[in-house]
C-alpha cells in the first residue's frame, strides 16, 4: 500500500495550507475561494493516501468548510458529509485495516457524520464499495479491534434502506460480537450533550426484524437451548432482551432526577416495547422464547418494561394519548401470552415467580383508570410444603422439573436454572465460580430423580400446573 502513495500529496496539502492562510487574511476572491480548497482535498482523496495524510486532508478540508460556513451555512451539512464520504472511500479503495493512525482517521470521519441528517447520510454512504468496507470493519474484530469505532458505525449502517441477505449476515455478526460492549446506560438512552446510539441501534434492530435475517438465529438458539449447548445465537437474543428492558430502567431513573426530558423518556419506552414485541412475542420468535431458560428471560423483560411504563405514566401526563397506546400494546402482548398454547409455561412463571410485581402493576393501573385486561393474577406457590429437599432447586428453592447436577459443586439445580447460567457472559457455577462448559464435564441430567419428582407431583392433590423455576438471583449475573 505504501508504494501506491501519491508523491504529490505533501505539496497538495502544503498548497492547501498556504491558501487557507491567504483566505483567512484577505478573504475570497475571483481566483481563490474556500470551496476551491475543499475541492482540491476531495480530489486528493481519489488517490492513495497514508493515514497521516488522510488526517491532514480531513483537517484542512474541515477548516475550509468552517470558514465557508460563515458565508453559506445552508450547504454546510451536506458538504461536511461529502468530505467524510470521500475520506472513507479513500480508505475503502485501499482496503485499510483500522489500526494505529487509521483509527484516528475513522474517528474523525464519524465525528463529521454524527448528528447529521439521516437522509443526507443515506444519500452519500450507499455505494457498494463503501458499504462492503464499512460492513467488514463492523463485523471483523481483526480488521478493526476498536469496538467503540465499530459501534459508532451503526450511525451510518442504520441509514441504509434495507439489508440484503449478505449485508444482514454481516450486520448480525457484528452485533453478536459487539453486544457484550453495549451498555444501556452509556449507549442506549439519550444523555444531554453526549452522543447516543439509541436511535441507530433501534433502527438497525427493526430493519433486521424484517425479511428473514433473524430466522436462522431463532432456529439455532432453539436447538442450543433444547440440547443444553448454549451458543452465540442464544446468548445474543438473551443480551438483546436484557438491553431492551435495562434501558427502560435507565430512562425511569434519569426522568426522576431531571436528566431526561419527558419526550425522550417516552421514546425510549415506546421503542423498547416495539423491540420486545418483535424480538420476543412475534410469530417467528415465540417458539424460541417458550423454551426453558429464554422463557424466564422473556418473563423478566415483560415485567420490567411494564413496570417502567406504569411507574412513568404520572410523569408523562402531557403525552397521555401515547401512554394509553403503550398500555394497549402491553395488553396486546399479554393477550398473546395468555392465549398462545406454547406460552402457558410463561404464564405459570409470571404468576408464581413474579406475583408481587403483578399485584403492584394491577393496583397501579387500576388506580390510574387504565387496567390491563389480560394481566395474569398472582398465585401462591406452596408446592414446596412437605416437598422432599432433594426435589428443590438449590438456587431458586423451587421444585425442579428437570434436575441437573453441577459437577464442580455437586449441587443440583433445575435445567432452566442451568440454562440461565449458561446464557451469561461468562458462564460460571454460582457455588464455586468455576466456568461452566457446554459438555458432560460441567453438568449432567438426572433422569431417575426427575422420575421421582414426577411421581411425587402426581401424588399431590393440587391442580396447579407444575412449578416453573424462578430466575436465579445471583448478583454477578443480574442483567
């Protein structure tokens, strides 16, 4: 690559610097304008440049645009994006790996793009060479080790009209790798004066939900959960749901202390509800989220988001119509849960493991005059009374359905508890803090004990449905 660097680059940059100095002193003339300098920089980006020269060219081009802005501010946003695109094309044509000074160059480009009109961004960042290079940077950690840069590229990726099959795979690959670095507090809730990925992330997630981009993820995750071999797909779905529910908690706290405007808080609630509906309770996802482990994750998210909405409504009275629409959406999701045969275990989990929250939600919505028609009623879980101790999950203290032995600690837990632990990053035994691997060295099923539990359940007179284990309350594994 270094052999291809244009020998005239230093002289072009030097002339641009001299001309900027002349313009700053004498102003524009018939023979020299600020746009002449910017145009020379754009022409320079058509050649091969080193990272250092790209940085210098960006600096000079931006200086020329800023000076010109005083005369014609209406053209500034688009020309700024054109400058950023030209620099990106220069890097894309050379196929540069984003390391060293190239990181600085890409970060400067992102600075120019951030805050720009999405329509403008879409219009200047849609050529195939650009898209392919951006997707490579986004999805390949070896190509770009800096995860902050890769996350910031969501600002550009989110403006693309739709994802073709291969593009969707690259976006999903990048998101699955980067999900561990995403933080609801830092990235996914508006924060005054601090750029947020909230809107780009939401837009990308909604685009992925269209077409067939997620179907493979749901299928693989379902197999992983059923075989106790949890992999990247199941963990990513778990992480998405955690982030969706966590951002509503952050919004509630920021609204309470005045760090978030009511309108921004409302947008967070509405978008979180949309993501919950399409990623967890759509026709494509229900089968996956009705399986053990992810079922508990879905229950926690539904309760958290509903609680946040109910708690924040008094502070959002200015937007009461939109609040009512959110309540209607929650009720629709609850109706799906109540009426879907696959989700009856989720109903049982909600009633037995989240009874206190259900009672609180019911009381609050009733007092506000917006009751949830399909909210399940809490029930007392007394199945552990007179239950043999060996039938009880050592972490949730609920009667097990499918007991599993954790070999490192020789402790027995329910299969749903094990799956919850395997979904975490890292997967650790809560009793010994040793890693849990997806093989027979870490755990094994106990079919004989499972049969004993089934016989015991049959002997009980209670007509209640079998107990679904509670979500483990292990501090280091909390969402």
